[in-house]
C-alpha cells in the first residue's frame, strides 16, 4: 500500500466528525450531477436515433441531403452519406434543444416507416 492510501484509510477509520462527511458528500455531488446529465443525454440520444431519416442525393445542391419529416423543417446535408447522417444527428439535437428552450412540443418518434405517396 502506498503511504497516501494508508493515510486515507486511517482518516476514514477515525473520522466521526460531520464536517468531514459533509465535505465528502459535497465532493460526490458533481459526480451525482454528472450521472444525472449522462442519463438525460442517453435518453436524448436514444430518442434521436428513432426518428425517420430520408437520405438522398441532390443534383441541384451537389450534396447528400437528409430530411427528418417528423421534425418540421429539420434537414441536414453533407458531401458524403456519412457526413450528412452525422449532420442530421446534430440537427435533430439542435431542433429538440430549441423546442425545449421555447416550450414547444417535441413529437415522439413513430418508430415505424413513414409512407409517402
């Protein structure tokens, strides 16, 4: 064992003061907040991945375009299919964040293919 580790064990065994425990729980608070934020982020990513994406080549713009029809006005583009899809994920996140900021409703992903006539 290292000297620092032994010192921590020694302090942990003899410490019964509330100040030390309060300081320790305060140090843990950022970890708890981070865990909560990560959970929200995972939920957001899960939702973002469920929206219907329509990827197509645009001769007019000479780029790949992604349309997200469930989120009105949400589109993205890129020089490659991969870049367009990555940009679409960013666009979805921005669309959702903006809707939250303004208190607008966020459509739930339908989880199925949309039918176009």
